C-alpha cells in the first residue's frame, strides 16, 4: 500500500508541476512584456495574489479532505496569474530598472542570494513545523506571507518604470516582443549572444537543480548513511553557497571582469561536483560542499549580461523569457537526473554529479568564447597591415 501511495503521489506531483508550468509559460510571457509599459508593480501583485489563492485552495483541500485533483486547480489558478516565475521575472527586471550597467551584476547577485537564504529558512522552518504540527499550519504562513507581499507591492513599493503608459493586456503584441528579442532583424550579433548566453544559463541552472534533487538520496545511502542531523547540515551548507558566492563576486569584481568571475564560479561548481561524485566519507562530502562556495556566481553574471544586450524598455520581456527557461530547467533536471541516478548505481553512484561537471564545461567554453570575441576588435588594428 505504501508503494502504491508513493506512486500516486509521484504521478500527481508530476501533473501539478506540468500544469503550473504550461499555464505559467503563457501567462509570464504575457505579463512580463506588459509590465514594460504599465510598470512592475502590477506584475508583482498578481503572482503574489495567485500564490495566496493557491495556498487557500490547498488549505480547503486539507481541511475538507477533498480529492487531490483540487491541488491541480490551485496550481493552475496560480499559473494563470504568473506563478513564481513572474515574481522572479519582475524582481530581476525591477533590479535592472534601478541600476546602471556597472552595478547591475551585484544587484542581481543580491536577489540570487535572497533566493538561497529564503530556501534555507523555508527548509529549516517548514521541516520542523511539519514535524511538530502537521502539514496544515505551515500553509497558513504561506497564505499570510503571500497576502503581505501583494499588499506591500501594491501600496509601498516605488514604481521603477519611469515612462509608464496604458497598454492592452490580452494582445499578441506581448508575445511578439519576446520573440523579437531573439529574432528581430538587423542585430545578428546581439541575437547570437542572447541565444548563447541563454543556452549557458539553461545548462548551468539545469545542473544546479538536478544535483540538488539528488543530494539527499546520495547522502542517505551507503557508504555515507547520513542521519537527519547531517542531512540538515549538508542542506544548510549547499544554501550557504548563495551567500559565499555573493561575497566572492563582490570581492573579485574589484580586480576581474564579470566574465572571469563567472568562469571562476563554474570552476568552483565543476570541482565541487567532481569531489562529491567521489565522496565516500563525511569529511570528503563536506569538502565538496566547501569547494562549491563560488558556484552561484555564474548565473547573476549571465542575467546581467542578458539585461545589457536589450533595450531598457524590454527588460520585462527579457526576464519573462529567462523565467520560462528557468522553469524548463526544473522539468528537464527532474527527468534527466532522476532517471540517471538509478541507472548508474551499478557502476558509479556519484556518476550524475560527474555528468553534471562535464556538462558545465560547455557553458564555461561559451562564456569564455563570447568574452574573447568581444575583446578581439579592440586589438584588431595591431594586425592590420594597411592601417596608417
């Protein structure tokens, strides 16, 4: 019976995630470009309200013991209002609006660090609260925080879009604006960079999500055989990489270009995953976590690079597309890594982490090539024999 319940839970979890993703895919690419005209505040209020509605429906389902299918209804309603991806897109677009190109990378990195801190707090508070009082009460906190966020965005947050103008919401023009970022004629170099940076972002975030999903399974099994306390410490260490990456990014920016900081972040990520893939003792596993201290430095650099490639009035459209890519990363990571782990147990338990390290060589090469190609024209006149 427990096996049957686990199978049903996995299936419904897949349905809920897929439903939210596909509905959110259309809504975030609608609301994101719309916010470039009407402002960021509506695009921050709507998903917060959607998350409050989702939490309210979940509470009804748990109190009234309704069919689990109603969870899907709550997820779809939340997706219609933009879901978590629209909050990400709007926050990063807001940061781009209020920062200049020099400070943008660090501001984006602060938002990334907030994601890590929030994940760590949610993991610690939610896990202990669920053990003490069950599943229902933590969702009251979700409901209250979502409503508070919506009220704060509506009443207190200062608008970042300077030249607001009325715009229709339900029009294909918003989807066309996202498409034109990657396909508009006349800017082939920018389109190529957007596509390559998006590819690098997709690979990095997919590996990050996939590895994180397997850490607990890897730690529970032999030869590590960790208990709940060590798993908690390991989870905290993985989330601390957000803060250490922020500090490292800030320090390295004093002497290096952002691209080379991203390359060092990828080197940290690759090295840490290789060590974890070979970890057979607790000290070696924590050594791997320690080497990951700069692993989150690459994604804020890529977000900032993407932001600088498009016009200021297209930041909402850009980060809406990036949020969709991030949602796709989560689905791909779940499918690939959850299939790869059991398939590789018979020859190398840590192979998925080694596989992730090898994949990260591709974005490292892409980012380095783009930086070198940007630098080449500055020195081209030294090789031009006809130049005076």
